[in-house]
């Protein structure tokens, strides 16, 4: 008899069927050495066809156990669970590294049979084997699910009565008469929902209750419940409305303590037979909490648990040839060594089940972990955790599984890990704003002139304020930069002074704390060119080196100095002064070496033409107008080595930077110097409650977000919370104490923070607490949002104007095609062009994420702006020779007595006017006797424009050499028109220019 037929044969006894189900999932785990490239050898001949292609792409997959077999649940039914069934849930997550992470949960309904529960557990092991034995496996009990599990099904799950084994047939929504039901809701980040008897005795002061009637849904807020819990419960109300009422029913909220005088409260209590004092909350089975107990490590030997005696828990106690139980009271972890057999793993699971049968903890969580893939929560239970041996995580194991499946004719496309996503780090900030920089000197700060503001010294501390255009207002980034050799007193003063600057803009600024050598991409993009010198200029540094008899190594332009050049382009380039010795060299970088007389540029053998171009640009900032001696690696002169004190070995590998990892969000409580955090899984913007403080950890940067409703005392501790979070390193990722730290206030979120969310700026602009905001959205209304602030001029903290000199934010190095300089324009044209200039034009290094708005802005034109432009046209056009009626359409004339024509006509008029003026400009330029292209630039042959030309052109913008080519020669060299070229990404433009020696 075929196996599948026998399983469904009612004549076969239950015990026999269950044993056959276990045999179906047999996995042969042969002991392998730990450094084996194969994670484990598995026999896949009996892999259930239901698992074909499972876990190949990010998302959620669910199977229900039917007749001891997993049956896929369609995505339209995800989140629907029946109390009499058992389910297997696979969550696949694509990591930034390109790998796929798998979490397997098996959910057991309160009425499911022991056979179905056992099959779900066994099939979970089978699915894990098919995925390469790397998944973390969780047992979920109805009503006591983990927050991680519930986060997959926001806002909640409400299991329905019945199940496949009872022959229950699910009736479609609204096909049966609506039944009044009462639910209790608990949870601040995810909501545990449970149906309770529809009676007054079910209510209490501590929880939130939802009464679902045929025509109206009531939310009753217990007086002891939190604002955040009430807001989350409203999401359940919305879910009930959409699911069981087709989105058509009334909603009402009732606060504990409101009597019959309130109409909605009266209606609510009337359903319970009238108001009466609520009884004290009766202790129930669900409310029993497992008492805290000391963590115990037990070794499983032949099905028996033996305590592991040790003074402290360390990684060294775990043997790869054994299985262990880590008993943490509310959680029991099963740790399986990679060299253990299937029988040993089954014995460990049975031992864990035995522990969970104790009456004191019927709902404890049960988590299975394989060696080498331990979770943070598991590792955090140990006093010391160090990875003994790097467990091989190659794709060999998954490859063998894929090969076995392929032999059976199954589709295995995508079973191996996803291709890695290699992206250049992007700043996600507008780089056309205004920058001011101060050097900290004692308890004061000194404003630096624009020519000096990108020159920092390692012995000093600096404060910078960057003001840039936001969506509806000016945005601020105020930061401190600590040099490696700066003194503690200067660092403390810098934080204090920066804090006062943040207060001066009503805390609407993002605050940054940065250390030398750990600067984020936003910092370098704002400065564009950045120089880091040795030594310091502050009195604190000078006194420190004098008092400690330390040599003052402050940079001198006449001394010997070596600079490492780094960066990705003219808008992000740095020169870092290093020790002037040969061991400081690196084949992956270019260097600048100078003394009083000779200046060398040294090009490592692994550098590109872009790197070499940056070296030349930075040399102009360090030693302008000096002839250099270029040297390629391997062609150095004796004089070069003499300046470095002789030859020595040096590295060739590029200096690694902390890579951004997958972001994790934590809710924080900070009291008496103690920080406690709770991770929010599968987070969204709605999880950022305005009453709380959150930390977003992406490893390369740490963000602290403070809601508007957080009390001012706690908000002032945001920096301390961030520093404490870094110190405690909750994700156990060896965070550097110098990791960039950003403090963000609600309503002033920068694009480099909102990119981690599907951000809606209108939500963060709402008034009220979390419950009031959510209620406004659920009821379809709006809470008054703050008036849109007008663009503010950045305050000057030195008595000077905050608007820096034009040279301060020069963008001559920009590759943006809109910024091509046009020579030969007349003063008349320049005057007119000034009136047409769009003040909102930005040069975003990286476009910010698309922002979805709840309330779209009005699209009405600014009539004053149109009038000003029209007036400018009228003034300048008087000198034109062409007929006036062609130059100035009637629509551009504004008469208050007449209704203006549509805005589109005015725009078309201005566009036509601009085109006409451009034609006249070209004609004017032609009179100078120079060859001109249609863009208005002088034309030069390619041979004179390339960087290696023997007869180079002078007086041109060297960053825009290609613009001086004629259209014909441009197309010949680039294989495309100028228009097509400037539509390419900058990096592609640069690559083409480098290949043609025009960069």
C-alpha cells in the first residue's frame, strides 16, 4: 500500500500512523568534522513535495497539517488560524549580505490533537533540513505566541473555532448572522487578542476590551492601560471593521470611569445591562507569570538531562558532539551540536517537552538552535560568548539538497542564497545647504572662515551646523567632531555648546556625535573636500602636550608630511595626514608627500585614474601652485624613501569601513542610569510611538528617536541613552564606542533616517498622543497638524550672518548637468536669468525615498512670483529687436482687474521667453569670434581637451571637459548625444570620461 494512502486509511491505528509520519521525515545526520564544508549530510529522498521551492525568496509561507501532511495555505488566507489545527510558518528574510535567513514556527491551536502537534514538530525538522539546517525553530502555543511571530500578522491574529480534523467548514465572512463578541487586547508593540465571555465580569481596569456588535464596535480603555496599548488596540478595531463589517460600521471609544452621562458610554454599558462597578481583575491561567529563575545548562545524554556544573556560563561549555538544554524559566533553548545525530536531537527535544510539562510553566517558549546559528537572545544568556571555531557556512550543504531535489524533477531555482546586493553608500541628504564650522577652545567656540572650515586637526574638537532645505522648512544638522588626540575637557565643552545650539532652534535639529576615522558618508558629502591634519591649535591641546612633555606634531607646511588620499569623487574626497614612514603606505591608495621643497604624488599599484585625479585636486588645497613629482609604486626615488626614513613593508588591502547591516528597532526605558530595551520586530513607522524613545541600530550608525510626548527631562538624556546603547551592545556585534550617533526629534527626521521606513511625513506632523492620532485616522478624520513652518534663516551663533560667503558652498566640482557653466552671456541675460532661477532647485547626492502624504498640498501658483518674472521679461525685452508680441505673450501681463489665465499658459510663456533669450545669447557670443556649440560653450577639439594633451586648453572648467566638445565630436567619442549622456548616473558619466581621458 502506498505510504500516503496508508496514512489516510482509517483502519490504520493512530500510533502506527504517527510512527510512519516520523519515518517519512527521517534525516540521516552523519557526524562530520566542524571544519567540513558541508553543514551536515542529509538524506532527502523522503522530502515532502509540499516543501518544494520553500524559502527561495523573502516572504511568508504557511502549511497546515492535514492527515499528517503539510498542505500549503494560500497567501489570501495568511493570518487565519483555526483552534483545532497545527501550522508550520516559514519566514524568509533577505539580508543585506545577500544571504537568506529562515525562521520556522510551528503553531499549535488549543484544540489541536497530539498527533497533529507531533507531526508539525517533525515536519519542522524536515523543512529545516531542506533549507540546509540553519533555521531557528520556535514552538508557538495559541494565546502565548512570541512577539516575533505576531509581528508577521499585524495587527493581530484571532483564531477561529474548528479545524480540519473536525470537518469544520469555514463560512465566508458575512454569510452568517453576526454574533456579538468581546475581546481582550494586551500588548504595546504587538497585540495579543483573546475572545472572552460577553459579560461584565470579563472587564477590568488593567486591560483594553473590544466589543464587536452588529452595527458598532466599542473600544473600552481600562483606566490602568497605557496610551500605547490603546493606540495598538485601535488597529485591531480597524481590522474587525474591515474583516467582519466590510468597512461599514460605527466606531466608539469608552474610557474607564465615564458613566451614563456620556452617550457612547451609556450605550456601551447598556449592552451589559447597565453600569456597575467593575470587579478586581481575577487571576487567570493566562496571567500567571513564570517566576524569574537562574539559568541552568543541562546536557542531554541518552535522553536524560544532566546539569553542567560551572561557576559561569561560557561558550566553552558547549561540545559540538552533544545537545544541551538552556533552561531560562520562561524559555527553553535546545542547542544542537553540528556533529550530533538525529536520534540525539530527537532525545533533546523530548527532554525539553518533559521540562515544559511542569505545572508552573505550561506556556514557556521552546526554541531549537543549531550550532553556528545562535540567536542574540541565546548568546546573551552566557556570561562570555566567543566563537570557538568559525563554522563553515558555505553553500555546499544547500547545494547537495538542491541536487537531490533536482533528481526528483523538482524546481530548485533560488534554493541557494540570494545574490549579494553591492551598493555604494549614499548620503541621503541635500548637499546644497549652508555650512558653518567652529573650533572649540576651552569653553568657547571660534567660527572658522570658509577657506578653513574643511581643515580639521586631530588634537581639536569641532562643532558644525549644516542648514539645508527640507520638505516644508529649513532643516538643521548640528554635530560635534572629536579628533583622535583631543582632550576630554574639549569634548565635554563641545557637547555642551552643541546642545545649546540645538536648544536655540527649539530642538528641531538632528544632533550628531562623530569621531575622527569613523565619520559617516553624510559628513564627507556635506564638506565635499576634507583635510585631517596632525596636532592641534586649541589651547587645551597645546597645554596638554606641554604638561606631559609630548612632542607637538601639529602640521607645518614646511615640514615633512604624508597624506593618504581617499574618497569616491570630487564631491567626497579626503586627505588624511598619517605618520611619515614607509609602513603608512598602502597599494590601494594615493599619497601626497611633501617637505619644504619637494612634493611627491605616489600612486599605489591598485589605484584607479579616479583616485589619482582626487590626489591632484587635494594637492591644490594643501600645496597650491606647486609642481609635483608623480611616482608610481615601484618607481620611487632615493629622495622619496629618504623623506620616509627608508624602505619598509606596507599593506596592499584597502582599509575596511564598518558596513551597514540590517536595521533593528528597539523601544527604550532609561531610569537611574539603567537602560532596558525591547526589540520591535518587522517594524514600521507606526511603531514609533510619540510617548517613547527608540533606538535604530544598523551597526554602521546608531539613531536615537525621541517622540514629541516624551518628557523634556528624558529627551535631554537622548545622547546618554545612545551612548549607553553602544556601550551595552545589545546585538552583540562588537560595536565600536566611536560609532556615529544621531539624535533625532519627532517631526525633524532626516532622509538618512526615514529611508529605513515607508515614511509618511504627515503622520509625524500630527498633534496629540498616539491614541488620539490613531483614532483620527481610524475614524477617517484628522487631528490638527502643526502649522507648516516657513523657511527659517539659520541662526548665527557668533553674531555674524548665518548665510556664508558664496565660496563656502561652491559646487563647481559638481557633475550635475544642470550646473554646466555658460560663458559669454550678456549682463542683460544674467539679470533675467536671476529672476527665473528656481530657489528650490536641489543637488541631491542621492534622491530621498518617496514620501507618501496623507494630506496633499494645494497646487495653487504663487501669483507674486509669476508677477515678478513677468515684470522682468517686460523690462529686459525692451532692448530686443524682435517683435514684442512674439517675445511677451499677453498672458504674462498681470492685471488685478482681469482674471489671470491658467498657470500653464504663464509657464509656457516663460519657457518660450527663456528659449528666445538663449538664442540671442548665442548670437551675442558669436560676435566674439569664437566657435560656439549650441549650448553656448566655446568649442575645442578633443585632442586639446583630454588630460594627456600636449597642447591643453586653458581657462576652462576642468571638471566639465566634455561640455567643450562639439555635438558631432561628442557623439563620435561617447557614442551618444549630450542629452543622453547627462541622463546617465554620475558614476557612469565618470567612467566614460575616465576612459576618454576627460576626467
